[in-house]
């Protein structure tokens, strides 16, 4: 793990130079605070795929990033490459999340969180589904997001405001055969996100949902299919799926809007994908 680069508390990122409440027409496109290098963002699930691409993107924009996941070696390589701070974290572990929050508070606070750690296990019918697999998906995608969000909300308030950005999925918006375990947890994560936005409206904290369609990341489908590389590769056959950088771009864009703008939901799919299971493939 690398040490944090700064210990000085930062002012909140959420204060536009011109108050949108009184004069929205004159609000800046990007407030100085929003584009400031001082923003400190926690990205979970940062050791691969969308999370790692997000760390790279936010660092390229000059933001300070805490990159969290379980595999410390991968995080340390990413930290070395980007200048992010690596923090080993299992989001299913209460004590580990508490430790992270204490660390963040002691080292400068936090301006935004990207709750990205998550994933799918299996593609079984409801009748054949593995109960432990569903339990794990719920722990990771739903309770992991809940734990981290509960932990960091006070930090965002202490910073004067901030962002909670949750990476759900197009699986949070519809059903598909074999997908009930994953669509179920992503729907739950989506409800957590929407409900939180309703509950804290009026506070200077934005709540953002990004819902990607098929993204060809190195591990998502491999994990889903228990290491079966052929089955994982077949998910992306015959069309151009999204790549992790496409989603990182969407994450950065929503986080960098002026402070009065809340992108509630962004659905991002490959052009060739009209629905979870409606993909235009060629040559397959
Ligand atoms: N790929 C897609 O098609 C797609 C589409 C829509 C939505 N999504 C969502 O986007 C997010 C990222 O997906 P991805 O494609 O980038 O997947 P990925 O490459 O498999 O990355 C998943 C990340 O989550 C981390 N993680 C897993 N369990 C964890 C735990 N208990 N505590 C902390 N971190 C944990 C993994 O790192 P460690 O193993 O090192 O902990 C890894 O960094 C997920 O929420 C996924 O559901 C993906």
C-alpha cells in the first residue's frame, strides 16, 4: 500500500462559484472547485476492469484517487503507474470498511465515492440457481455498496458536500433468462441509489447511477463463468462491446458537472446492444 499524498483537509467540491438557487443562468459550465486537482475520490473494485480504468481517468484529470479492492499487488502496480493511493479492502467486511473510513478521515477526508466493486456469478435458471452464489452477489453488490456508502457519507458532509456514484448495470433495468441472481442484486443496488437520492435531497451531496451494458473487461465474464475462458469470450463475439474506458469516461463526465447538476442515471450500451439479450452479432 502506498501512503496518501496529502493530509490537508480539502474544501468541499460542491460549491459552485455562482449559486444555482439564485441565478442558474449564470452558473459556470464547470466550477473551479469541480475541476480542482484537490478532489479526492474513492474507487472500489479498482484492481481491474472499469474500476482500474476509472482510477487512470481520474488521475489523468489530476484528481486524487484512493484505489480499493482485495488484491493488493494489483493495486500497488496501479498506484505505481498512476500515482493513486492503494488501499486493500474487502467491501463485504464491516471492520475493513470501518478501517478505510478512519484512514480517509485521518488523511484529508473525501469528496466522492465510486461504488464499483461488484459482479455476477453464474447464469443459471431460478430452478437451478446456487443459493450461496446469490448470497455472495447480494453481499458484494448490495451490502458492499451500502456499507461503503454509510461509511463515507459523513466524510462527504464534513467536506462540505460530495458525490456518491454507484455502478449498477443494465441488469438493474430488466430481466433475462438465467440472470435473476444478478439482475436481482443490481435492481436492489439501483433502489438503494434512488432511495438515497430522495432521502438526502437538499444536502450538497449528489447521488448518481451509471448503468453499463456489455463491457469487455478482462475478468467480469471470467468470474461469472467460474474461469471458463471460452464461455467468457463468447459474450463479446461478433460485435464491438464497450470497453472499460468508455464507462470510466461516463463516470468522469458525471462527476465533473457543475455542482448543481445531478445526473441521476446514465445508461451506456454498445451500439450493437438494444437490450440485455438483444445483441446484433455478425459472423457468429
Ligand atoms: N463488465 C460488464 O459487462 C459490466 C456491465 C455492467 C455493469 N458492470 C458492473 O461494473 C462493476 C465493475 O465490473 P468489471 O467489469 O470492471 O468487473 P471486474 O473486472 O471483474 O472487476 C470487479 C472488481 O471488483 C473487485 N471486487 C470483487 N469482490 C470484491 C470485494 N469483496 N471487495 C472489494 N472489491 C471486490 C475486484 O477486485 P478484487 O478481486 O481484487 O477484490 C475487481 O477490481 C461491477 O459492479 C459490475 O457488476 C459490469
